[in-house]
C-alpha cells in the first residue's frame, strides 16, 4: 500500500461518510496513551531502546488487520520527507510532537485511516480512533477493542492505584483523551462561545483549535476534549463531554435560527460573498480561505446552497493547508505561490462539483 495511499486524498475515507449531527460535529475521536512495562518512557529512553520498540511493533503489526481496520501500514518518520510528515499532521494522522521525535518514531495507519497508532511519541503508544459526526460512545467501545488487540502483543505499564502510567501526569489513569471537532460559526459570530469557554473549563474540559493544543481556531472549527484522566473512568469522561457537546449543538442550532430570522439578508450576503471569493479569487491566504469555507459550510447547512456537498468543504479544509497544497502540487511553493495555487485549487474543485450537478 505504501505512503502514497495516504497522500492521494486530502480527506480520509471515513470522513466522507455522514454521522449523527454532522452539520455541527465533524468528527469524534478517542486517543489512548500507553507505555510498555519495564521500559524507559520515550523522553528518557536511549536510541537502542526506542529502536527495539519500533522493530517489535513493525514485526507484530505491519500489514496486519483487526476487524474492519485492515492492512495497517507501518511508516518510519525518519524515512519521510518533512512535507510528507506535515501532510500527515494536517490529516490528523500524526501529531506535531511526533515530527519532533522523527529519528526514533513511527506510525501505524489503517487502510481507511480511521485508526492511527503513533509509536514513540510522548508515550510509547498513542492510538487514536475516529468516527464521523457525534459518536463518542461507539468510538470508546471500539477503542477498547483496539486496545485489547494491541495488548495481545504488548505489555502495558499499569498500576492498581493510579491506572495506566503515562509521561504527562494529566494522562495518568485511563490514559484517554476524548474529543469532538465542531463547526460553531453562529456561536463564534455572536461571541457566545467566548462566554461559554470558562464554564466548559471548570468541569475539566478544554476548547482548542483545529489541530489541538497551541493551534488557532481557524474557520470556526473547535476541538472540545477532556483535560484530566486520573480518578475518572472512561465512561465518566465521555458522559461529561457528551453533556457539553449536546449543549453546544443546541446552542449553535438556536443561534443559527436566530440569525436566519433576525438578520436574514446580512447572513445570506455574508455566505454568498464568501462563496464568490472562493469561486473567483486568484489569490487567497489560508486564514481567509478557512473563514470563507466556514461561511459556505454554514450556507449548506442552512439550505442556502444546494449544489455543493458538505464533504467537499471537509476536503478543502485539509487540501488548502500548506503541506498538503505542496504535496498536491508535487513541488515546494513559496508563501505567495501557495496563495495563488490555493485559490486555483478551490476554484477548480468547486467548478467540478457544479458541473457534476
């Protein structure tokens, strides 16, 4: 299968599917942090120990399958170009931190890209599983099964009192981070989300940007996740996150309808201006593209725009990122060249979609 399989498409196969509440929740993710028993954690392990882990994981799991997650591909980051590694980050298949550890790091990715297992990141194993839309319970159930599959070959560090042992103290316990990616343009436009964030933080959850910690919330896309795992069961964490996500969905839908009723012309103007920008611009920066894509996505969800499927917007969110743009162009581009190529690519994609209609 090889690296090319993961570079051919900007959007992962699973993300092309519709899930519950897909108009607001783009994806649900469960990530499990695990370390091998009796082995130094990655931050203090020597190169020989890290290499032994890579060798063992490759031997036991490369080209293996589990349930519907088939043909796991083992990719050593030391064998990838920088732009290829960044493209994997833009697809959420690896973390930026894994790139920093490229000399002794790798990732296992299932053919449908729904499961990726990072090796020698902050922890020996960081396995993540995605589902389209709002499906945290299903993701949790299947992540347990993936965890059991890994544990058939790997002996994880576990303490009866503290739970799974991890490099970062905030992950000790379940070692689980649950998160949802949400498109919240109405709450962002009206600044209501800013007022809700402190309350979300108070119950141990955090609101971040598209690429998690330290990333900017461009295009009104936000990641909501738990911060603490110690002393809480996986079910407790999911229950808290579910409750907040449900409230955000309700609030977003309510504010969207208020905007439609109270300022319909202004809202429609904003949406179609953004559509015009995407369809006719010759130069567009990533930040402006993200905002316009958000507006058009909102127009699709509200029924203003009918001839563009939501999946195209999901694709363009990734395809217009710097590394994937250059991967698609098959050459390095300067910042100004990326802005020109980004505009051309968006025009081409939207025109093709309209022709198909």
